[in-house]
């Protein structure tokens, strides 16, 4: 009986916390979010590329420290890797465009929604980054600042792997 209560409490906690199960090895949830120009950007726009999805904020010191590495990765792996920043700024949302300019950010910055945060299992802390392979699967997750070498090692390994799976259409006879 006690074991059942513990399981029920655990399930209740997971339900109430709103956690989804976006974990390593699962398909990354597609989304459509607005960028700083008000245009919609979808994760699926970058199909076939490795994606680093970085949840961050302008007021976060570790986020600020990691941005130059993300800028560098975007340059070094142009056409193969896409960095996407998802700003979780709420009160300082108006600061984001100026922040992008002052840091020279060369990748899209999108504004979060509660649905996207929930789809990615809730964000425990920032920065939180998901690495998504060319098949759209989450292959790594990091909470906190990540050294550039960690990303480059994983990216190189993913690029050396088989190309993305594509559906082949059979020719009609």
C-alpha cells in the first residue's frame, strides 16, 4: 500500500510540474516562435542541420559568458550547424534587440512561450541547451555553462555519422 502511495505522489508531482518527457533520445518538439523582428521561426526550418537550442536571458551572467562560443560555433560550422537562442527574458524583453547588437549575435534569437518551455521538459536553470541531430532527435542536454570544446567534440561526432534520414519516394510506374 505504501509503495502505491509513493508512485501516486510521484505521478502527481510529474503531472503538476507540467514536465514533458523531452529527453535525450526523443524527437525534438517542433515550434514556431517570434524573433525580435516579429517574424515566426520554426525548428523545422533547420531540418537536416545539427541544432543547438539555447535557452538564455540577458541578465544571466553564465549565459552572457557562453554567447561568444555560440557565435563562434555558428561561424565555424556555417551551413551544417544552426544555433538558436530562445530568450526567457520577461521584464527585460525590450532589452533583447540591443543586447543582440552589442554582442554581435549571428544566430536567430526567439522569444519563449510557456508551451515551448513545457515541450522541452521545463527549464531547470539557464542557460539550458539541447543539441539536436540532423534527424531531429535530442542527443544531448546541458544545464549551465558549456565549454565550446564539449560542443565541437559532439558536433564533429554527429557530422561524421550517417547523413540525415530522408524519406525516399518511389517512382510511379
